[in-house]
C-alpha cells in the first residue's frame, strides 16, 4: 500500500507530549481475530461500537467524520464526543480486555451500558491498524494513548494459539502545543479545534421517542471530551459504507434528545415514519388484545400484567423488568422505496437500555410473517431485562427461555393487532 508523505496522526500522537505512565495490555493476535473479525458481520457494525461508547460515556453531543475517499493512503476516521472522558485509571480500564469495569457501578451519566465483556473497543482491530484516544478528563489534563495492533506478533502464526502478550501502551500528557501538533496531522484538524473551542456544540437534529422506558438525560458536561482517531485503515475499514452507517445509526441508536449525532457536518435525525396511522397501542396505557402468552414449543402460558405507573408498561412472567413501547398499524405499507433509504421502518425494533439491538433483523428471529400486513406494521419495544442475554457483539441474543417468551410475545402482538 502506498504510504502518504505526511506523518501519520498516530505516530505524531505517540510522540507528542510527555510520557507520564504506561498501561499493560494483555492481548494476542488469535484472540483479536476471534473476538473482533468473527464477531462483527461487517465493518459498518464494527464502527457502530465507537458510537455506543459515546453513549455509554454519557455524551450529549457526538461528531463523526468519515472521509468520502476512504481509499486515500492517509484517510482518517474520527469520533469526538463530550462524554465523561478518561484519566490514567480510565485508560487502563479501557484496555483491560475481557472485563467491563463500566458495569461494576452505576456510571455518572445514569445510563446503564449494555454488553458485558469489555471488548467492544477491539472492534476497531477490524477497521484499522492504529487507534488513538485523546482524552480531556475532569482533572483538566489532556492525555493521549495509541494502540498499534501491528505490534502484536504472531498474527499469522497458528501455533500461537490464544496466548496473550503484554503490549504496554504509553500514556502521554499533552499541553496546548502538543495537542495542536496532533490536530495538525489531521486534514480536519481545524474542524476539531473549532468544535473544542465551542465545547463540542450539539448539532441540529430531530427525534421521536416511541420506545418509552427510562432514558436518562446524560451528563451536563462541557469540559470533558474524547477524540478517537482511526488511522492506517485496513481493507474492511476502507470498505465502510457511509450511507449504510448513517442509516444504521438512525435506526439502531435512537438515543433520544440526550445525545445528538453530527455526521460529516450534518445533524443526523433519528429514523421515524411519516405516514397515516390506522391504529396505535401503547404498552401499559392501552389494553392489549391478550392477557397471556402461549409459548410456541410446549403451549405453556405466561401471564402479562399491565401497569399504569410509574410509567405505562407491562411485565411478563419469565422476563425481568418493565417492557414499554408503541405498536402502530399504518394505513398503507411503510416498507420499501425511500423508507429503506432512510432506515428500517416496518417490523420489530427492539431496544435494550437505549439502543436498538436488531437493526439488521426486523423479524427478530421470527419466521413466516409474510402476511401483507407486515409491510404496514411497526412495533418499537423496549425491554431492558433482555440485557443479561445480550451476546458479546451487542447485536444478537443468547438462546434463553426469556428470549423464547419474548418472541412469543412479539408473535402474538403481530397476529392480534393486524387481524
């Protein structure tokens, strides 16, 4: 691959400032392959993990830039957010592989992260050889850490098995001059500097909440921020599809007014449907046509209980926590055509702790829903109790009795509301 004559952002970041600490990272090449390339079906899904991290950090504003020409030798992708950032201990926790410190205590943002295994950052291994985090933490200090995955030896040596190597990362303290040096290595460095000067402003966006449930407002932060920079893009990283990623974020990250996303300078509106509604059901506020769920496999019945407070919701025997949401039946089909360009519209949209987990499967694993009403049906359901069966890639569910019960609930929702 032809290299740019310009210095790489990561190499500049690795040298800028003053080293103040080293953090150990136990990691191996086969481990990386197993827990990144094999977990994410596409580079688009891998990139989504970076935005999920902004949500987990309590960001209210996230700015994303993916250049139009990803094939350029010096193409750089970056994400800047105003969430709770990381000091040395935070960076050490970030690179603790196969453990998720975020879940040990309630985060300051009030948002409960989904996923359990602390390896979401390894999704970047699929996209790029180098990732740099520049962090301005609440102590007022700016620090940078660069991971160059090429330092991990034995990438193509099957004999290494799952052996872990200690790959220490230098934490460097940045003053204003060092930060300016790093930004100068980015073609959009002036844009980032302008955003930082304005305390990472919230861009224009539009949002319609149809899931219900508890969506904490995020941190009222204007002083802390995190800049994540991907450089030396790999082939999958160069194959990211900007249009598909925008659609995915609109549909799969409807995070409400608590986090605005600006994508390549434009506010990213959430996915919504502008069409005539024939009928609407709000879980807990409107009576459902059924009070029990008949499980598909053994005809066991699970009881549904309706609650009006503290917010309209239902509880279902066998599934933890409240279930909220809205079911709509439209006058005309809402699938196909322009609706597919702007984000999935019909089908099931299942939200767990603020994030839609089935962005690429509107059927949520159900089959034989070919009725013509399917094209007019939309169910936006939030079920935070499913968090315990979220798979490592935070996009699928583990096989569990609760999943079977929930799918039976969805099937009865569809069959009874469209009849």
